[in-house]
């Protein structure tokens, strides 16, 4: 028997999927099984060629809280924008088709938001990141419960949440739908990443809380992200995100804060090294590899980052010297060696690159 709720939804869960028939049922069921019942799931199928849409449509026939939209020939970010346009809740959150929400995720996030009139609640994430060789790395992105009493308190502490990888992914967060619409926020503005949506939301946010609870799990194959890092598009996205973070800190008046700048430059170096490694571990001829690496490490941004950064991974630390000196030969040789040794340590240093 179909069931729904007589009240409007408190939370709109946005989900976009493409060819995810193997995992989408579990993800949708985790939304249906929430202890908070006044919810809706806006599911947008981004042109799947498999049975993804049919699986969710069958579930929607028995649950009036599920809306299914078929959006052929669109990106994941465009699909999320479609879902955002249809959302009716006071709050929105994003759950991917390879994720699973804990039963108390939404009740916990909403409870914190309502108790302290918060505009953003940041939940904890459990990640299982599977590399191209099939090795799984378990990473938990979580912090202690805290409510920042003022906007300034949040901004000065944000560097730590960024550095652990907890702050940028849209997954595991509760956003105010009213604020998102007032600011005309868009997922598609970030290209192939959701992170710019979060950065845009953070610009003027005032009341922020962090939940110490892990509210959902993401099982992610990281091969697509690794392949993208070794492409011009991956490098462009890296520069776009770095510039957006620097602009955010300038707006916050914290461009001179040492801890914040070290965090930003360390993030940049970790991802820059991943881009260089992706180029040198790819199929480009040697001369084209060198030209691409020279363009990546020959910028003022790269040299500034290498002079300030204290990257967490040994892989990134080993590349600081070649980047500072713009030594393309050594950078390429070191990147090829890193590629042969595998990418496990880098995942620990930059988990949010894959979420």
C-alpha cells in the first residue's frame, strides 16, 4: 500500500544517479527508513542506460514521498539542480546512489538545526574508497559536536574542517533551502564537482553546527576521479576550486591567517601532485607529458603553494622541491615512481577529492 505524509516535508533529499542499478535500491531504502518521516526524496535519473530509473520508479509507486524525474543527456550537477528546483522542504541534503544514510541521520541533523536555529549542520561521513586495484581504504571524516556561537568563530575554525576533508562535500550536510534559493546557488556552476556549491553557501553563513555523529556511509570507486585528475579538465577544476577557496578567505578577511593559508596551500599541493602523477602515469607521449607538467608546476600559484604548504602525504612532500625549482625532469620522474608505488597514502591526505 502506498504511504506518504499529510504534512509538507521537513527535509528534501536530493539524489542524482546514472547507471547505478547495483546500489540505488540500498540508497533509496536508507532514505525511506529514516526515523524522521516528514521527508521527500527528489530522485533525478541522469540518462541511465541500465535499470536505475525503473528500480526507483517501482519504489515510488509504493511511497508517495519519492518523486522520480528522468533527465536525459545531463550531468550529475545539472540533475542535482533539477532536484533542487523541485525541493519543498525547509532543509535540503544530498545523498548519492552509492551512499547509505544512517536511520537517524535526518532526525539528528534537523534536531541540531532546530535547537540552535542553525543555517548549516555538518555531519560526519564514513568513506570506503576503492582504488583501481580493488584495495579499499576506510576513512572517517568526523569531528566533535560543536556549535559556533558567532560567524567569526566559525570562520576562524573552518580551516580545521577543511583540512580533515569534512567541510567541502555536500554529502552529510543540512542546508537551508530558503538560503540556497535566496543566493541562487547552483550545483552546475562547479562543473564536475559539488564543492563550489558548498563554498558559495559558506560565504555568508552565520550559524553553523558540527555533529559528532557519522550520519552516512559512501562506497566510492575512485578510478574516475583519478583519471580526471590527469586531464586538462581535472587541472582546470583544481585551479577553479583553489581560486574559489582563496576568494572565500579574502571575503572573510582571513587571507593573512597563517593556519588557514597553510591549509589552503597544502590542499592545493596534494591535488597538484595528483594531477602531475595522473599525467605521467597516462598514455601521453613523453614530450606531451613534459609540456603538461611544465604548465602545471611553472605557475606562480604552484610555487607559492610549495613554499607554504605542509602536505600530509609523503607523496606530496617528495614533490615540493621539484615544484619550487620548476624542475620538470625530476617532477616527471618522481611522479612516475609514485604512480608505480600506488595511491594509498594520497587517499588519506585528500579524501574529499573523491566525494
